[in-house]
């Protein structure tokens, strides 16, 4: 039997359909009179629904505890706390002033994870180069890759047209990131060269990207934002000049 007011464990159990019918009714009655908590629970439910939808084919793979919606929400909470701690360090650094203050500021702000669309590059290596994850969808004679992508990202930009460079979309893979559901569409040319189009939401800080590009080892990423999502086209560096970007 749950207690009122409910703790975070009770709320997570409700979102994940782990409460008994009696406890569920009690909690729903309580939420009806606490709109702020109800809004938070609805947001969690939407996250869980998006993850389940985006992981479609991945749900056929062996269970991966890291993809449990409850654990993902808890990980986001820890990240939020780390961001608050970083802000506190920055405030102390500015108040101290001088060289030591600016040095502390750099330690707070410079992180490898801030490089744009690192996950798009990692996905290319895992799927295109190493073949570690199978495709969720493959284009056949009657296939429509744009229709497949629209099922999960209704407001996303249209797939890039790379026909002028000899590339056609051939397969798609759904993925999960800290920012939410993501997808990677694979293009190939007649020689078997691969280019990927990657899309994901901007994340809890609503971080959109200016159009830009960067290289990472043997790969090149062209990235931008639009329609509420972040995008990247990833290719081997030697193909950069052949693509219309």
C-alpha cells in the first residue's frame, strides 16, 4: 500500500505500470488535486512512450537494463544535479577573480561531451563501419524511407537528397540517447560507400546547433538544427567533397 504524499519510487512505479489497481486509484485521486505533480508524471509518461516507440526493433534484442525508462529518468536527474554543481563552481570562480578564477571556469566548462553531435559519429562507427547493430528497416522495391522516419519524428526535416552524389537511402535504425529517441538513416552508393543521416531531439537544455562541420579521425560531420531537432550527416572524410553540403 502506498503512502501519501507519494514518494518518487511510488511515482516511478505508477508510470511503469507496477502499482496494484487499488494503489493506482489512490494515486490518481491524489494527482487530481496536485496539478504540479500530475504534470511531472505526465512528462515522465510521455518520455516512456517515446522510448518504447523509438526502440521498436531494439525490443527484440536481449534485455538491456540501461534502457529502462526509470533508470534513464534517474540518470537525467543526476546529470541535472551535476550541472547545478558546475554552476556553483563557476560562481565561486568568478567571485574569486584573477587567474585562478578563470582556470576554475575552464575546468568547469570544457568537456569532450560538448563537441557537437558526438553521438552521430559514434552511431556511424557502430553501424556503418563495425556492423554491430542490425537495421530496423530496409528499403525494398516498395519501401519508403521518409515514411518510416515520419512515424517517429513527425516534425523533422525531410531526408537529404544525395542522389546527385550517387547515394540512396537503404536502411534505418532506431536508437536511444540521453536526449531521447534518435534515428540513423543509412545511404549507400553503387561502390558500397556509406553516408548516414542522424536525427535526435535537442535535449533538456533545448540546445540547438548553428550550421557547422567538424572532423573526428577518419569521419566528417555536417550538423544543423531545425523543426525542433538536431541533425548530422556523417561520412568518411574522403567523401566530403562529393556531398552537396
